[in-house]
């Protein structure tokens, strides 16, 4: 495989904060690589430098063979005055430009322009490309293409940005949190899409199932540099544990030896021989090794929750709608002690609205929500809160409490609690404005937990949190002595934490499923397959069109008309079948290519045969 990208001796720091120093790695064609690091370690800075959007302090980034680059940023960069159509199709890609002109010609309705556009489409094989574009736009639920960008929500803008990168098919893609703002069905489609195609990318994601199933290599960025693991996420976990274990033993050994060497240094302040000078040099190397920081994610603490009475939360006949959009219709549920419930559903199905109703931020149209007297909510919202940017991190938390009570009756300081959630002690006295976006979300999470709630309500807590923080949060929730209600698209997180699911099926319908996400998905796929088989059987019983016996057609034309009716039905059935397979996201690259070509042929045949059928039908009826 040819080399796409090299990174050599790359360094970046902000003031005294060194993000990374002298890091090196190579990415070859068709490699699918994930970048893992804690929030604030420099992931986004590294991606920006590779993309040419930010300068490094030293080192070089080389993109070989004039390879094209596509960059999906966490915060979409789009032109607000553009429509979705213009944003997606405006590109230097020749095929996309041809499709853009074809779509404009269709909208304009000028027959000459349409015919010219069709000729160009044939020349560049644009039909196959157009099918794939429409598949991407459909599966990402991109709204009406005529809507201006500035009228879209943040999630819709992120999906438009993702579609734009996928459609342009660059030689090398950089994907920063591509699953943010996607519902589970979209994530699973994207998972299949990226797995099936021969593409090259470097990706940052917190979705561990997504990462495990797509990426074949992982780069870990930490204060000791870049560590490469040639395997998926499961392999990474195993090898990372081995690496940290070796690192810990080496550091402990160096610390023990350092104590002995310090005695020698005190007795030998001046080097009198070459051997002594070498030993002094070795001492400073040993001192560097002994002072090396070893990441420790093994600390576990159990936080004391408030006492819970018998009555927790009762939701009775709850109904709510936004205009004509039904969110809930007669929903009733009584929460039990220590229950952990997940919420899933399509974007816009009402998950966040439901959480606002439960916490009293919204008033229901009908029904009631009754909270037990002992219940104290801790509500982590998608919007978060605004911090004083000049306040120190430690002061933000100390405004809530100086100490946190543990489940065993002991207490830990606010600083130690922050450290548990992966804020190193030097960071605690930094102003908030120096934190990364992910670090601010983590600080917000800490402020919610510091109030010692006994009923946690979390709305998409995994967005913008790094994998290491998610592991800590999961450990916390597993030992949490209270109720948890969490809306999330993170399948791994849901499988690990929740007891059962509220599934928002749309139009106000909510299903209570007794199991985790993987169990629900298996059940839903079985039901979908059975329903599809039933529909297929029903179609098979559909009466066939009866051929006409009009005398105004010649015998030959009558036979041709009968034949055309059968051929059109066969082509329509094949078209439906291929459309279904193209949307499934399960085809290999070769199968996708072959079926897309056949789909374009069917469209042309349907047009030709359809025109002839209309001609004969009109003659028969005159």
C-alpha cells in the first residue's frame, strides 16, 4: 500500500501546556485508523494541523501524490447563505459538478438543457454517483435540499457536513466525532458504509462499538507521545493495559534505584573520572524516568447518594405535543428504586422533551408527574451551563462543596473528586477559558454530580466526552446508589449501564423494552425481517394487469403491448429490490458498483419501455 500521509517530529504547545512533542506516524492507503486521547490532550489540534488549519511549533506534515483531503470538524464549517443543495453539490469534483448541472436543468424544466445534461451524465457515469449521493442524503435524513443552511439545527448542520465529506470521496478523510448528532440507526448505517468501502481515514470517536467494528489500527496520544496498536479497540484495551503495567514497573524500579544514586551524588559532587561522568549522566536519565507520569484510571470511588423514600417518580397519562407533532400520548410509568433506564429513538422523536417534562422544565398538555419528597434530581442537559471563563477550575467546584461524601462515610476533597474525573492537579488552578470543549463538558458533569443527587437524568452524556472519561463515568454509574434515566446514542454505554429501555417509536408512542440495547436491536431486526417477508408474500398475491384486447391495435402491436406490461412489472420489481439493497448498507464495494450500474440501466429501460407503452395505450384508446 502506498503512503498517504507522514507526520514527522510534530510539536504543539499553548504557553506552558505542551500538548505533544516530536510525534511521528505514517498512514498508508486504505488504512482506517482511530485517534484516542483524553480531552485536552490535543486531538483536535493535531487534526487541525494535519488539515492545514492550524500551525505547529515544529515538525512536518506531508500529504503524498496530491491526495485530496476531506475534513469533518466537530463544529461544522458551512456557508449560511447556501441552500443544502448548493452546499452539498458545490465542489471541484467533475462528476459532482455534472450532477449539479443536471439537477438544476431538471428544476428549470428546459428540455434542451435537460438533454445536454443527460449526455454529460452518461459521459461521466453520473447516474451511479447520483444514486450513491441520494442514498447518503436519505440515510442521514438530510432535510429538504432547498432549505438555507442558517435555518438548520446544529445536528442537521453536522449531518450535512458529514454527507458532504462522504459524497466528495476524498483520498484521505479526517473525521472528528462523526457519530455526534446521529441516531442509532444512522450510526449503524455509517458503520456499515465505512466498513464496506476502500477508503483511508483518521478518526476521533467516543463510540466504542463503532470504533471496534471499523478501525483496524489505533493511535493513542498521551504525554509520553504516540503509541500505535495494530488492531481494533478490544485489542487496544488489552495491549494498553500491558503497556501501562510495564511502564509502572519500569518507573517503580527507576524510583528505587534513584534513591541509591542520590546518595552517591551527594558523596560525589564533582566528576573526577570518565566513569564518574558517565554515572552522573545516567543519574539524570534515571531521574527523568523516575519522574515519569503513569496514567492511572484504576481508582474507584463510591459516592454517597441522598436517602430515597418509597415513592420515587410517578408519571401518569402523560401527553405532550409541539403543534401537530406528537411527543407523548398517554404515557404512564412508575419508577422503582435503583432503576437504570435508557432512552433511544430517532432525532426529533422527543427524548429531550420527555426529560424536560419529567424534571418540570416543561408543563404537560395532559397528565401528571409526581416526584417523591426525598428525590433530588441531577440533570445533565445537552445545552450545559455557562461558566465564568476567568474562574479557576477548582473554584467552580468549591462553590458547590469543599468535600464530597463517600458511600463508606469518608470524604474526599473537591480537588480529589476532580482528579477522579481526570482533571490533573496542575489544571485545577487554570482559568476555565483554557479548557477544551470536552473538558468543559466534563467539568459540567462534575458540577451535576457534586450536588449528590439520588436521581440522575443524563441527556446525551457521551457527546464530547473522551473514552477514558466515559470509562470513569460508567464505573461511577454502576456503583451509583440511586436511579438513572439516560438518553444516549452510545450503544456500548447503554449495554453497560441500563436495565431496560424506553423506545420512542414516533407519533407519541413509547415502548418499554425489558433489556439492553443489543437485545432490543436483535428483537427489532427479527420483527423487521418477519414483516418484510409478510409484505413480500402480499405482493406476490397482487393481481396482474390484464392485457387490453382493443381492435384498434394490430395483432403485432397488441402482443407488444402485452409484453411491455409484463416487462415493466418485472423491471419495477427489480428496481424496488435493488433500491432496498442499496439502502441496506451491507453491500461490498464491488456489489454496490454492479447494482448501481444495473439501477441506472433499469431507469433508462423503464423510461424507454414506458414511453412505448404510453404510445400504444393512447393508440388503443383513440
